[in-house]
């Protein structure tokens, strides 16, 4: 590796919108994210199915007769 061309690798903090702070290492000292492993629906199991304008009902009605 060539000397003096690589960025400095420092201790860093990742701040989530839910308030969780994760300590890691990075080339940036601080990073802000909108979701993390603590609040992401996939990891918490609190996923919600948002039915906008009855799209789920229309889909089920359209394809319900094809199931057998």
C-alpha cells in the first residue's frame, strides 16, 4: 500500500432517527440514518401492511377466482 494516500480510519458514531447510537469505525466521525436494526420493521416484526385506496382488496378480488 502506498503511504499517505488512504483516509484516516477513526472511531465513529451512527445516529438513528429513533435515538439509537451505534459506535463503529469509519472514515467519517459521525453519520445519521433514518432506520437501524433496532427500529427497522424487518428486525422488530412490527411490519404494517398499508392499504392505500383499497389496492389490496382490489388485488384479492381480481385474483381470487383464479385460485383453485
